[in-house]
C-alpha cells in the first residue's frame, strides 16, 4: 500500500534547466551590453563552466566568472548580469505540465507528499513559493538538513522518519538515476524515473517505473494499491 510519495524538485517538479539556461543567456547579453568585451556565447559558456566547477547552486557565479576571466570584477557588468538574471528567473521558472493537478489528485487519494532536494534550504523553499507549491508537501528535505547529497541514504532516511512511513510504502520520483533512483532503491523504496526531466540522455534508468508525464504517477499508485 502506497502511503507517501517523495519528489525531487529540480527537473522533476520545476523545469530548472530551462530557467537556468534562459536566465544565464539574458545575463550574458546584459553583461555584453554593459561593456564587457566578449561575445555573448563566450560569456554564456564561461558562466556554465563556472557552475560546473563550483556547483549549479553557486551564488557568486558571476563574480567568480569575471574574476577568473578578467583577473578582476567589472562591477558594471556584474550589476547588469545580476539584474537581468533575476528578472529572467522570475519569468522562466515554471512547473512541468500536469504537476499541480497530479499533486492535488494524490492528496485526494490520502497520500502524504514530500520533497527531497540537493538544493540549499532557502533556494528550495523559494522555488516552491515561486511556483505556488508551498502547501502541498508535509516536509521538504534539503542539503542543509543532513549535510549530505543523494544518493547518500541520509536525506531519504530523514524524509522517511519525518513521514513515518516504511520504504516499501513510499515512492521516490526523480530525474537523476544515479542520485534519485539509486539512492532510494538501496533503501527499498519504489522508484519512478521522471524521463520528461532527463538531461543526460538516459537509456536505462534502473527504476521500477519510467514516466514521460507526471500524470502517469496516478495510474502507478492505483496499480500498486490494487495489488
């Protein structure tokens, strides 16, 4: 009997990479318009190389990119990039299709919902607030809660304890096989791969189920509870 469902956040509930790519592109354009003597593509690629080096949640990415590229921080370009990024972020962070409907239907079925994310606490909560999902989840587990990232069992165990459910009664939904699926499967959770959010070209997810639309989760829950 399925009692709870845990979701990854980025690229599972919200289209994080679409937002990130659009925001960085506009930030790069703004920096060049402010006088940075580089092409937009070079700035864009350089910012993502900085993310690759320091992590996709690195908050001082523009400072570090400018410092490592120019040898100093051009504050005119920095200010232009930050403002453009923030405006674009507000406009481009969106839910995947059918997310809100699916979450509402799962709640109607009596299931408890949670999020387990590798994002820092404030960033995770901010994204949930921005897309209007604050009140759907009983708990939100972030990197700050355990100090460990998936596939470490710590975030999953923390969530299970707070939800007061067993792994066999809990579904984990995520877009990253090596983190979301592997980590949850090791604890005995039912795993669902969000193929619609896959950014790695995954062929074999290793999950119990693959879905191309989050709404398919409703059928999986019904199937499991019938059996």
